[in-house]
């Protein structure tokens, strides 16, 4: 935005310091005028009076005092003005130095350099608090930009794979017209379905990041039952016991997104399980103005150092290879994390000692949201 040039903050503070110093000096001189000069009598200079045999020599009269007072007062005010300007310029420079460093960091960030930090030292005050907040913002922004770049690179790679497979199949069919067309169409259909699923998952991630959805009262227990009923055939084919326990847990959010959240969690719990005889337990309850959804499954042991990476896009369990019919596109827990974050909730992943995961989702409850809205 184009703005007209104006005085700098340092010059404004300098003029303010000098102005207040001149005002203080003027008030002091006014006090001298009121309480000293005003009550002095007009007498002849050098007059001598005799009272009771005592000789009293009177000093200068009022006009002579005023003649000497005005030049001295003018000199004092001039000194105060010069001292106020120099001292104000120095003090304002010292006070505004943190803002200068913050401005330099902001200019570097605007050019794309997000690694620079202000890092002000000393005790906490308003400027250092501002610098700390600015450093935290830069850190989050740098992390977000790095995550977005990594996500874009992974998404490009994942989308390129089905397109390359389709191109290969079409080239093979063109070079071999006698090839079975039914098999070709089936493989193309599978590859195209995967590309569509990946695109829909990317669009869902973008939607949740923008938080463009309507919040309604949803019952996590009903959504958990619906997701379990939908995925029950998959659990039976994998010989997984699927149980839903707990009671009502009302939260404010998008029913469609919360259903997608629970479905992804339950599907991951079924797919990433032991080959035969595994269990998946979905539990819902209300705790302290929060609605809790917990999904626990058996499975292979998960290393603790791998847990923080599970919510990153295109991470599939303990490896990035895709196996099985329901291996997914590697965005299941990333979508879950994005939906939870969009609902101002929390996501906790804890490895089970015997293998598998315990995933706990906490969403703001209905009463917590109402009390927050009605708070004065």
C-alpha cells in the first residue's frame, strides 16, 4: 500500500521527549515567577534605611531582577531544548532497537528466508514478548511451508504413478492389438480408481485446512456404530473382531468429516492388524466437557520413534510400500489429523506393548462450546 511519507517513530519520540522537558522547565520558571518575582517590591536600587539605629541596605529592585532573569531563563530553555533533542534521540534509538531487529527479520521473511530469528536477550518486557511471538510465528510458518513443499512433492509423485501405469498399459495395448482387452480394461479401471481416491483425499485435506464447514451437534457413538457397520464385511474377511463400546459423546463439528475421521481410523485398525484373530475396539465417552473417541487394535509392534511420522502424508505403517487390496493412498491418518485440527481437537497415538496402536481423539464437547459462546 502506497502511503505518504511521515515522521519516523524515533523522531516523534524525540520531539515528545524534548517537548515534555521544555514543558517541565517552563513550569519550573513559572513557579519562580509566581512565588519570587511577583512579591518583590519596587524600591530604589542601593537605598539605605535606618531603623532603630540599624543600617539596612536594599538590593536590586524588581526591574533589575527581571532584566537578569529573562536572559537566564531563555538560556536555560535553550539548553533544555538541545538536551531534550539529543537525549531523546539517543533514548528513543535505544528503546526502538528491538523493533528495528524485528523489522529486519520481517523483511528477510518477506524475501523467503524463514530461518532467521530475532532472539532478543534480557528480561521479559513488551518488546521481548513481541519478538518471542514473532520468532514462534516464523518457526511455525517455516515448518508449515516445509510441510507443504514436502506434501506437494509427495502428491506429485503419487499422482504421477497411476498416470504412468495407465500410459504403459495403453502403449502395450497399442503395440499388441491381440491382447485381451478385458484384462486391460480391468487394470485401467483399478489404476483410475486409485487416482480418483487419491484426488478426493487431497481435496478433503484442502477442505479441512480451510475449515469451510458447518458445525452441528454430532454423537460420536452413533458415528462409530455407522462406521463399524460399514466396515464389518472388511473385518470379517480379515477375521478381525470389531467391537463398539461406550456411551453417548456429543461434540460440535461436521458430521460428514467426523464420519470420515472414524471410518479412516477403523479401516486402518483393520488393515494394519495381525493376519488372523485380531481385534479392533472403538470406545466413545464424555470426559470433562470433551468428547472422546478411542480406537485400539492389535497388530505388529510399532517403534515409538515411528509414531510421530504416522500422521504425515503418504506414510503407510512401518513402510511406504503398498500391499493388499485396502492399502490406501497413505493419507488416512493425515486426513484424521487434519480433521481433528480443524475441529480444535487433539490426537494421541500410543503404541501397545503387545503390538498395535491406541488412537485417542478428543473433540470439544457441546457444553464446552456453549459455555465458551455465552462467556462475557
